[in-house]
């Protein structure tokens, strides 16, 4: 699921065993083997990742000062890891992955290795993770004593052989069509846009598309582990990063040391990814109502009404006004949804979104324009947004076979929209390129605990919108021996970085000592936002 939005070739058991057996024994081709002998040699993907990992272990990472335009502090060092584009052809085309790290803050004796992070997406960059040490984030201070913090851009993301589907300035241009269709003509127009987007992905990034899968990113993760000189992986995954962790744990169970997954994607094959997005629509509506209840409870600050219905009425007024005439010429319903969806995602966004709606209700249209309009001068930010969306689409479309029948899409989303209107159609159009995807679509990995997988710590808020609670329950059942922490009466996406000692202390204990409670734990919610 998208890092701030949401967000597979399965190896057989035999292939998995083969990977374990040869992981330490495979070497790169000898000097006598010519490039022509090996470039097109095909092996199993399990063998391919073992070959690539052995090669990376021998090469290591040449840590250097980070490029100035990466925006990282001097204490953080950057490097590259080469991985095969296609793990079935490990001697063929290689792509480069950007990685960064900062050393542990404790003594050499306290060091327990590297903690590798993925923030989600698909399409999120992990390169800012080491900044948690630089900025002294108190929640992570104890863990930072023991671990190097390592971030990376997954394949296709940011600095790691980025993909693209459309010109970035065109991608952010506003206003876009209202996601909620008024007619069959509107639906036909949106379907045309989705087909054009899928075709643009192929035109601009076609070589990468068949290989933009979660299992390949998990294989990349294992090569990064080897390049770091780590025998086993310590991993923290949030949102889509939990699915990456789940697939990694399935493919490489004996390579896991500690794994924390936070805000969990439902790993069921039946959910990846079409049904998972429909489930999101229901959960987003529930969390949208939680936000409205909070705004109503703080009417003395926001003056939007003392009931959920009153706040919803103001939202619908704003939406209708923007539909009739886009605010500032650029903010229509689509831009409003993109801005206000942060409220169901993170309660840290509750106050800022309420303030903008309150300002509009008091007559300040410019406040909405300033908050929700694209900044056409921010070409770097726009390129990052376009790239993130391209990777999100490419991975979700490649991971699984999507419905190709428009009748099914139309029926499912029309039905859901009746009771869950906030996100349903916007989500549908975002994912519709997968119905006409021009590259191969895989079958998702059957996620489950295999021999050698250590206990995994699962952390989940009860009312998460982007990754509904049932996903954590499903992974818990599939990863035998895992432990689950539930944050009760809460719904923020990404729990481990919030201040809640009941959760923070247990995450620290697990990462520092491996200790887990004897049974699952329920924690009270973190502090409610202040208006």
C-alpha cells in the first residue's frame, strides 16, 4: 500500500531449499568464462539470487559521501548495490540500487548489525531512514545504539534505476477529472486515461515492467543483506513494506534474524491486489468518519459543526463548489481528495486538514488553493511524485493477475461507492491501468512460515484505513510463532514511530534482545491530537 497512499513469481519449496544449499557456495563466473558464455544463461530465480548475493558479499558496498542533491546529512554515507534485472539471468543486465547508512551510536560491543528499512508504497524511498539517528528521534534512540540504520530505494524508485509512465509535469497538472463519475461518458473518459497510462508505462519503462515485482524486490533485499556483510537480515517494514517482509520471510526464512512489520498488508493471494484495494475503500470511510467526529468535538476551534453530519455537509459543500468551478482554477474534487486523504491516513494530519476546511468555510478560498494545488515550479518533487505512482502501479500490476472485465470493475465500485464514497472511485481509477497492463502478470507468493523462520513482531492499529486490521490477523496466522501488538481505538498508519511506550518498549525489547511477550498484547491508543 502506498507509503503515503496506501500499498510475483513464487519460488517452489524445492527452489527455496536449493537456494539455501547453494547460498554460500555459488561464485561469479571465472575469468575464463566469456561474457557471451554467461550473459544469457538461464537458471532458477532461487539460484539466481544466490549467485547475485554471493557476488555482492564479495564486492561489499563502497560507502562514500552522499551526493549533495540527495539532501542527506554528512554523517550519512551512500553507496550502490548491483542486482540482476532478471534473477533467472543473473549474469545478464544489472541495475543499480541506491543504499545509505549510518553507524550504530553505541559501542562496538553493543552493535548487533544493520537494520534495513522499507517505508511502503510500493514506490516509497527508504533513504531518509538514517536521518532518524541524525535528528535524534527519541523513539529510535535505544535501537540506534545497537544497529546501523540502512535505507534503500527499491528497484525502479528514486535513485535506483527509476521508472516513469508519463511526463512528471503532465502527471501533476490540475485540475483533473472528478473521480466520481456523473455519466457513462465520464467512465469511458476515465477508462481511456487508464489505458493511456498503462501504455505510457510500457513506452517509457517497458524493459523494467516484467521484473517490477515484490518477489524481485525481496530478492534485491537479500542481495543488499549480503553486500552489507550480514549473515541474517534485521528488517523493519511499514505498510507495503510489511508485504515485502512477508514475501522475504517466505522465500528466505533462514536468512531472517529479527523482523518488525507495522501496518500490515493482507498477504492472502485472494487479496493481492484487487480485493485489497476494495477493502481499503471501506476502511477509509470509517477512518474519515473518525476524523469528522474529532473535528466536531473541537467545534470551538474549527466552527464546522458539532456533529459528524455537520462536518460532512461542509466537506460536500466544498467539494461541490470545487466541482462547479475549480478553486484558483486548479483545485477540483480530485485535488481535494488527494489533500484530505491524509486525515484518514495519519491523525497527525487531522488538525491541518480541519484548519483548511475551516478557513474555506469562513470565506478563505486561497487557503485551500495553497494547500491542495500542485506546485508546478517544484520539478524535482513532481518527478518524485510521478515516479512513486509509476512504481506503485508497476508493482501492483505485475504482482498479480487483475480482472480485465470492465463490468466487474464497474459493478464492484458502484456497489461500494453507495456507502463508502470518500475514496472508492478515486482508488478505482488509480488501479485501473492494471486491467490493460501490457506486461506479464504473476501469481502472488503463498506467504507462510517455513522451517527456520524466527518469531516476527507484528504491530497494527485497530482502525487503520490503508491496511485494514484483518491483514495483520491474516499474517499472524500465516507466520507461526509471530506475536502481535494491537493499538486499540487508534487508526494511524505507521505505528512504530508514534510515541506510545506500551508499543515502543516492546519494539525495543524485541530488536535489542529478541524478547517477545508470551501472548499477543493490546495497547491503549497514543495521545489524541490536539486542535
